[in-house]
C-alpha cells in the first residue's frame, strides 16, 4: 500500500524539487516506481546524470537560485558506483554544500542525498514523499529572482549611487 504524500498547504502552495538521479540506480528506481504504478508526490523534476559524482554543488545552487524549493540527489549505494568512487565524491561535496548553505542562511534540509538502487522503487517513493513533506514544512525557499526583476533592482541601485554623488 502506498503511503500518502503530504497534503497541500492551506494556500495550495506545492514545493518544486529538482532531483538529480544517477542513470544506473536511482533513475531506474524512479522508472520502476512508474512502471509499478506507485503513487508518490509529483513535485520532483528529474534530471538524469550519469553518476551522482557528476552533480557539481553549483548545479544545486543554480537550481535553488532559479526557483527550486529543494534539491534531491540520488546515487548508487557505496561500493556500487559504476565509476567506482563517484558517489564518495558526491558525499564529500554534499557535506561541504550543506555547510555552505547554512553559512548563507539557507536551511540545509532543502538539500538531500540518498543512495537508492535500481530495485528500490519503494525507497524512492518514501524519500520523495518525505522530502516533499519536509520542504512543505519549511515553506517556499524564495531564493529565485525572476529575470524580469533583475534590471529593476539594478536601476534602483544605480539611482541611489547617482543621488549620493555631488558634482
Ligand atoms: S554510477 Fe551511480 S552514483 Fe556513480
């Protein structure tokens, strides 16, 4: 029996989760969950990478900066990486990234790393549901600035600088 996904918030807001899934394990688990008709929260937008070690911390920061409320990274279990040590590198980067997020004042619970093998569709479902519930409890990240607002901010800053200058 599928566990229910977290209910929508009072205002109907739903978190957007960007998910980087390793081609050889977690992506296949998501595929299996789909073909097994498992129900889980539809909030993830999956990006397939060849290995969790391919996920540069910059990708995570960019996802958050462009409006994601959370980022999930899925890789092969330790010892099962198809590139031998990619997932160990991912783990080291992930630990540093979490410290960096906290230094920026961003809740580190918005980013999660999980080892999910191709056969663990049920784990994938549970992790996605848990993460969606966790990010819902945190609320929107609001880190993304829509591109149309960039110029407005810059114009205001430029005006302030000009006002401060005496000619
Ligand atoms: S190939 Fe899956 S984590 Fe490296």
